[in-house]
C-alpha cells in the first residue's frame, strides 16, 4: 500500500480541526474580549503583537491571525470555518460578491461601534449626499469625475452608484484616508469612532450610512449541512454564543444600510 505523502498527512490533520481566523489590528482587543466573555483564552493573542497561530483553549479548534478584510473570501473558499471580522468588511465583500455563501453567525457588541460614511472637506458646498449629487450634476466640481478614496473599494463603488454621483473613480487606500481631501480626493468612504480625527482634518460627514460591530462569520452550508464537520462548526458557534456580548444578527443590516 502506498504511504501517504507528507502533504496529504498534513491536509488530513488540518481537516480534522475547526479553523477560526482571528483579527489583528484595532479589532484584536475586541476579539480577545469576546473570547474571554465566552470563557475562553487564546494564548499568545490577548496582549501586544499577536502570535500568528495562537492556542485557543477549546478542543478541536485551531486559530490563525489574519487581516479582517481578508476573512470573508477565506471563509467563502473554505480556508477557514469561522472568522471574527467586522460587519464593514462583510458588507464590502458582499458588494463584490452578491451571491457569496458567507453569512454572519453572531454579532459581537463589544467596545465602541464603528461608523462608516461618506465624508468630504468642510469647504464642500453640501450638507447631505443628495446635495452633493445635485452639486455634481450642475458641474460644480470642475473636473470630469469625482475622486473617491476608500479602503472599502467595493462598498464605496456601490454607494456612489446607488446615490447617482455621476462619473467617479475609486482610489484604493491602505490607511490614512482622512488625510487625502481636498487636494487628493473629493470624497472618502471611511470609518470613525469618536470623530476627533475627522475634525482635525477639517472633514464633515454627509451620510453615516453604516454602523459596524465585530461579527463571527461562517459559510452558509455549515449552518444547514448534515455532516459531522458542519455539526462541529455549529457546536463551536454555540460555545462562542455564551459570551454576553454575542447575539444573533439582525437581517442583513449592512446591505440594508446602503
């Protein structure tokens, strides 16, 4: 009988585990608090720079730390069974892939809610997004297209289309988006919490169209499948739902907000 290759043995060991993706960055502390409220501890994750593979005190579950914006596509492709990301990144993913099988399993209301909105320089002659659309339709911009900067490339694109902002170009960013208007962007689609950064950059919010909490996401099939793996995924969700900050999600709030 042929001996299994090292790669196939590794794949078999991996498939025996339920894989949970945990976020780095500003969501790290909130994800750690969520796990703690569920009575779990992830060694190497709670403080400071997280280990790439923290050890979660839950049998049969392995963890890896990745960027929250990458999580929905990884769950869709089956690389992870579960992931703690943000509702903002799930909304951006759904704008790119409207038929994605990734859904929200738990809303995690820990820390302060994140706001996402359409933001312009204070000197822009508009107080609401409808006024900006009217200003643009009258040629007030004096350039052939609206420059929209955002980390949420797909969310920003769909937002501009739904609000009939005419010709526009999306400028992808990877941080410090608030520093771009008015010289390098006419509008940004950006997140904020307290608003002090927006004020410091002389910006104003035209439309706060989305509020985003952390959330636990899962492949839709895992919630309806009859196999052993789907059952185990549902068991992990039930275990994590013990956290007081966790609750069942409302019906697709991210899409409704657009």
